[in-house]
């Protein structure tokens, strides 16, 4: 069995969930199965930490990776091979066994740019329909997929959950008198960052630490002024080790997103013994179960009340233990093993 991995996603983002998942997969697939990696110039933080066999790298020096995603790939190889792309495109070689991973439908649901949204949906739908198999990262993503492409053959769809790095775990650290809530990721409208800030506005006992999501915009700085500059800190980019320490130190992670394909930060935080407050929406109840506080009432009052619940040390310890147990289900190694089972199954069938 031979596999070609299309690493284009690394050139389309410097960080982010898709490239984290792709790096987790590449790191855990045995090299003996890998025929080739398609590589582009990039500054992706996950790719730079990979130790890929350079003899298997096929370098493309294109300065326009965004244009590359508009076209399919044609690898000239005379024997059959697995082709798994990190973006929505397939290999047109008739010997290729194409696999597409579907993470979410954020563009379809939330992208206000009509032209970009329409073009991306066209490419996504076309590649999915022409793939031999589709991997969905959660049951919720599978449901969305069948909602938007109801004519799709259901037998082609396979659910393989994301994993997380073993770096995320409980560690000893120097205790601090600072008590803070953690928010990780982008601050798009559907992430409901505003609701969290409003929840903390009247709670002077809790600070806020933000990780990732790019530079703070003017309107976000104005919003954060409600809790004063002394009460919040933004880390634009951190290493996994630094993020793990923040998870360990935080009073809780608040993840009020209305829509997630999976929600990796939730599992990372639970692995570090950090309790979770999250929205009872999309994939989050599927991934979290009863191991965190899920909010039906997604409001500042709802978040405030959930934080107050965690002030009870017995209840907080309960959610820490449940979270640690829940997080054990997810790892990059397990995710890669399930992909390998799928690759082998397709290899035998095609």
C-alpha cells in the first residue's frame, strides 16, 4: 500500500485546527506506507516541527498556494495509490483512491463573502462527490454533510474523531494568586466572545487570558475595555508547552462557540485538568458528554452562573476528574490508526 499526502493546508495557514490535525496524522502514520508528500513553501508552525523523510518530499515552489487549491492534482503513477489531501481537492489519476476529510461547514453557515463562499462550496462539494471515501471528524459534521449533500452515498462516509498531543497533561507549576478564565481560538461572531466578556464584566475576581485568533481588532479592544486592561492578556501565538501550562493554571476554559466541527481546545484543556464550560451546540455535546458544563442558555448570565458553580471545589474536582477520563479517548495516535484501517480497507476494495 502506498499513500500520497497532499500538504497544501500548511501553506494556507500559519496555524489553526486543520493544520494541527494534518500534522497529527502525518506524525503517526508509519513511514513504510508513505510514497510521497506534496509540499509547498510555508511558515506553518506545525509543519516546521514535523520530521518528514526529505527523500519523499515533492517540493512545489509556487508562490500562489491559494491558487493551487482551485485545481485538482495529477500525479503520474502507474500503480494504484491512496491520495489524501489536506484541502478539498482530489487526484485525477485513474489509479488514485481519493480520500477527503470534512472538518466543518463554517463557510457554508457563516462566511459573509458571497463570492468566496460560493467558490469554496463549489470546490468542496465537487471534491467530496468525486472522492472514494469521506472522513468526518464528528457525528455532527456527518449530519451536516448529509444535510447539504443529501444525494451522497452514506456508505462512503467514515467518522474518525480528531486527537490531541500528548504534551497536554497535568504538570506541576508555581501557584499564583491570579485567577483567570481562558479563551482559546478565533473570536468570530459565532464564537460568542462578546458574551464571555460581558459575563466577566461584573466579576472582578476573575481575569481573562486569550490565546490565538490573530491580533486584537479595534472593536475587540473596545469591548475588552469593559473589564480594564489590567484584567486581560492576549497571547497571539504560544507553543503547545506554553498553552498546556495555561490550561493547568486556568480556573476554567470557556468555549461558548455556537458551531464546531470538533473542538480540539476542549480535549486539550481536559487533558491538563482544566474544567470546561461550553455551549450545548453542534459537536460539543458529542465530544464532551457529561464531562463539562454545557450551556443551553448561551448568555452572559448563563456563563456567570456556570462559573459560580465551579466555585464549589467538590463540583470543580468532579468535572476535572470527568474531563481527564473523557480526554483519554482522543489521541493523534488513535486517529492515525483509524485512518490506517480505512486506507487498508479501501486498498482491498479498489
